[in-house]
């Protein structure tokens, strides 16, 4: 019976396969027709569009003044083998959102890019937590207010802004803020101490002795004189140094005429300090209007497939310094961003825009949306006026850009461009050196890795103090650099204090037990199956969606004992023991004499103190040690000070806990504080203060 049926059942196999193969292009054609019909139904209104691939991965986010025309320009043109063509070939579906204005489209586009990091968008790291100089507010009347509040203080500040106080900045880095505070202390002698310190002083501190503070804590300066110094400091920070200088000179002459020569000499010294600062800045503030004294200078350099945007800040006509940003997806995103909203079938051809302009506009969108925008930008390349209008509408200010400045601004732009060039050269040199070290390690250990960018290394270290607060660290090296976002710490429990072998066994088991199960079930990638997102050699390495990633190398900080322990764990889990390498300290524990110990029985290898491979191994090992010891110290301090008592109180998170400990000098001070004192701390409500008081008593 079965023999008769065999030919009948096997004969249709080939036609069935052919029919199935024919159905694939039919399905693709049907999907394409549906997509074209969906595009044809789009409105001619402002909005944001999102392209997705067949795996539902987000390819690109863009904004348009006219959704229908802009989206049609992707599908109704032959883009060939360009970056745009590569993306269009992968498009499976479209999502759009209609908004009222182009400013709303700008905001939505920025939020989506930051949230989902699309493959073909130029991406900048979302790191805009700039520091400010904070000047606390004095009470309107001054009568009945706490003594400290009657004397505003200067402070370094980073975080959410409280509208009661005045903030100056932003500054490009913490050093610029601290330098400005030192200047304010020299010239205006404003206090910087905390209110709790101010309220408990019985004699002036060292800052008064070195003439960096006027001593308001013990009444050595009249409130009116201190208020005048505060006003002068504000005017200086707002870009009016010449006016401040004139007032100080007038005060000095008044004291001299009254034969108050000591006061006149003190003002003379302050004028001298202010003059030196103005000379160093080399800026003639009077040449600018009040609206032009806050300027951001932006310069772009592109080379070697990487880009750098250097941002220099001028506040109150003072050049505060610069800060470099390095975007990703430059090649992919530039090809799409350089297209304009007028690049459509029925529009005249737009002027060509280079990669630099595309990177600059992507930075402006992602950097300034939701942040304070200065009224004037000086840029190395021209910026689309429509973008500036949308940005100004979103920020509530008129924003202008100038890309061919003169005089002082030209000097600023040249300085900024040189900074961008140097920062990009340094980055390329560091990346080249990192690739060289990775390649040297692959060759030295004969690792089966075709692309060094795909090499993944995980390194483990154990840290404790005499068995107390034992903690293990796991750091990750991938893509030729350390991946700090993938670092992990493990609290080690249930072992004998100081037993490093047991600690290593526990951390390796916790790290790889689930991954070993995924490997056995075929739900994890190994070194042989890992590949890039789009199969290209230049793409950023990443595991395929839904799959975990086994490392190509597991480093343990230790010799044969630690390696033997790691080997036992891997054998129990069914993982390849050839992945394990121990970093054994050499003779005298000297740096550069380390030897590599292999779990699979290979003889030890001494790479040599000048080996690039050993430099990389030492870098990873040292990072694991640093990460472990900092975590251990924090845990040990928490145990010793009882900081965990605050952690156990509902509603007291890390920020509130830090504010409490800083205000009262530690947990003992928090415990001795009353409910009213606790409620005076920023972010602590009356109910929460009562809860904290009950928990600590």
C-alpha cells in the first residue's frame, strides 16, 4: 500500500516547491502595492514618517513639511546602489504621524530618534547634562528670613532648575564652572559655603583669611555691601564687565577721597584681578549688543568615516571653552539627511549639501530641542532657515545662524574648527590603535574571529576587604572598545569570607547558567554564528534580535587556581573551556610581565612587555579590577555607616539620599535632625520627612 502511494506522494514535491518559490515574489509585490497605495493616501501636511523593515526594525525617522510629497520621493525614484537605495530596498512598511506645525514635527522626530536609535539616522549620544553656576536667591524683604538666605551663595550646579534661583551657563565642562567661581571669589568675594556651615560658624573660615570671601557668616560685611557685590557679579556674568569695572573704580576713588586707603587698596586689587581676566578673554564686550553676548559656535569636520562636531560656548561675551561630539551612523544618515524637503518629483533641484552640513543639522536638532538655545549660532556650514525657524518656534526664541562671520566671531569659529580637527584626529588615532591591539590579540591567541570589531571579551575580578563586602565584577570589551553599559556587578553571598575561588565559581555560574541553557536550546549566538546587522563588514556589531551573545574570550584575573575553578564551571554548564584565559601576574607582580594561562591545557604564554596584545589584556583586566573595587568600597561604606537604613525607606531614592547625607554630614546627622529640618531639603516633603524621622528613631 505504501509502495503504491510513494510515487503519488513524492511526484508533486517539485511543483510544490516551485509554487512556494513563486509565491514569495508575489507576496513581496503585493506588499509593495499595498505600501504604494498607503503612500498615495497620505495628506499633504506636516508630519513625521518612520520606515520599518520586514523584521519590524526601525530603519529611519524623518520629518516633512509635506508628508505625501516627501514619502513619495523615496519610492518613485531609482536610487541605485546608494545608501538611500539600500534602505529603500529593505522597506516593508510605513508609519506616519500628522502634526500641526513643522516645529511639532521637529520635536517628535527628535524624541523618536533618541528613543529608538534608527539604523539610518545620524545619532549623537544624548549627553546634555551641562553644569551651571548657581546664585541662590535672596528674600525680597530680608526681614525674618534665615541669616544664610540673606547672603546669596555661589555654587556649582547640575540638575533640574529651581526658578527661585539664578543660573548662569550652561558651561561646557565642570572645570569652566569652577574657574568662574574662583574668579568670582577673587573679585566679588561671594560665599560658597553650605547654609548649614554658614549657620554654625563662630569665626571666619580660611577663605576669608586669603581674601576669597567677605565673611558674611560672622557679620564682617554689611548686608547692603554684600548685596551690591552680588549685583556686580550678576552684571559681570551677564556680559557687562566694563560697567562693573567703572563702578569699582568709582568706589575706589570715593574711599581714597575719604582717606580710607585700606578699602581703596582692596578695591584696587579686585580691579586688577578683573582686568587680567578681561585681558585673557581678549573680547571687546561693548562691540556686541546684549542679545549677542550669548553665542554658540559649531564647527564640523569629517574624515575617515567619522565626524566631529565641536561646540564652543560664549556666555556674557566670555569664551567658556569647547566640547567635542562624535556621532554614529554618519555614512548611512548623511545620505538621507542631505536630501531636502523640496527633493521631490515636482520641485526644482536643490543645491547639493555635503556630509558636514548634514551632520551639523542633525546635531542642532538632537542637541537643542528641549534645551536652552542661544539667540545666535555661528556655524562652519550654512544651516537651513526652515530648521532654524522650527527650532526657534519650539524654543520660544528667535534663533539666527551665521556661517561666514567677521572679526571676533571669525576668530572664535577658527578656534572651534581647529579644535574639531584635533579632536577628530585624536579619535581616529585612538580607534586605529584600538583596532591594532585587538588584531594583535586575535593573532596571538589564534582566535577564530574574522572581523576584530566582532570580538567580545568578558573579564571577571573579585574584590573584598578581609572577606568583608565581597563583590565580583564583569566588564565587556566589544567593537574595539570597552562597553560600560554592559558592565555588571555581583554581590557574593553564602561563602567563607576571603574564599576567592568560591566567589569566582558563584559569579561564573550566575553569569553563564542561563546562557548555557540558551546555547543548548539554539537560542544564543556563538562566535561562529554572530554577524552584523546587515551583513556588511562596516556595520556596528550586534546580536541578532532575540538572541544572546556568547563571548569569544573569558578572562579571569588569576593564575592556575582561578582558571581551574572557571574550567570546572564551564564543564558543568557544557560550555567550551577553550574560551577561558587566566591573567597571571609575573615575577614580582610587575606590570608587563603577566602570563596567560589556558584552561584547555595549552602551555602558558608570555607576550612581552611591549606587546600590543598584552596592553589590551592589561587594559581589560585593570578595568575589571577598578570596577570591582569601587563597587566593593561603596558596599562596604554602606554597611559600615548604616546607609542601608535610608535605602529601606520608601520614597527615598539615590538622589534624595545623597541630598540628605550631604546636608547633614552623614546618617548620624540625618538621624539627629528634626522633621522641619528634614523637610527643608530639596525634594523632601513634610510627609516623607515624618516617614524618615520615624524610620530612624
